[in-house]
């Protein structure tokens, strides 16, 4: 075989919450829960996975309430248990957590300016730089792949984690990875090979 695939991963962003619909940064693990729209999104994507007949060897989920609730819906429809992955938690936002970008611009304009000037290596107090986020995500995914060679996985996680996974896989410059749109309730699939990775599809939302 010309290219030997090591693992195929379908990343699913959790369903909508009050914070995602208000476009707020947040890293709280216990709040908020999925809202009505978020549950509907996950029911749709779970049905799509089942109807498409995707072969699934294992399901993983981040440890946040919103991802666990999303994983429960997918797990129930697909009749397969899931395992929690602390390494794929959402980005730590420090003092920006809970704020919208409009609020950050009003409250911390100088910090936001510093972030725009150096998005790879700057983040506010208590936060996680893009460099740190991508390293954490890469380490976690590499470990998952080595434990699941030749398998097909589903990982339910957060938008910025999926952006980091895509950037790592395709070698997208860190300062541009935020341009990859990953809406709630969407699926992104990456095939990992011995020497490279291929983005099969990104941010697909079942009709």
C-alpha cells in the first residue's frame, strides 16, 4: 500500500449552549449545559452517523459538561460507550473567560491589541497561548493515535481544539487557524497516515 493510514478521527464539536450562542469565551467545565438547540444538533449528528453507517471503534469526549452531554447522545444512538479525555479540554481563557469579544474590547483593549499583534504567543493572565494549546492538542492526539492504530474514532470536543487539530495536521500557521470555522454540532474528519495527515471534510452539519 502506497500510504498506510494509522487512524481516522471524526471530530465533533459539542452542541450549542447559551454561551456559544452569545459568542462568549468560556472554559468552565461544569457550565453551561447544552440548550434545546444544542440537544437537537447532537441528535441530528448522531442520526447522521448511524444512517451513514460509519464504522466506529471507540468514542472519546472532553470532560466538560457540554461535551459529555453531547457524547451521551451520540453514544446512546450508536450503542457504544465513550471514554473521557482530560487532555482535550477547551482553551484556558484566563481573565477573558465568560466575556464576549465586544466586552473584552471595552474592558481590556490593550490586551486584545497585544493578542492581535502576537496571536501565537500572547494570551491574558491565566490563559493559554495558541502555541500552548496546539502543543497540548498535538500531544493528546498523537497519544490517542498510537493507542488506536488502524482504528476509526469519534472525538467530541471544543471548537478551538478542533481548529488546533486541523492546524497541526495541515501545518496551517498558528496566526491563521482561527479562520477555520467550526460551528457547534458539526463534524470534521482527519485521516492520519505515517508521514502526513489529510483533511477529509470540515465543519459538516447534517441537513
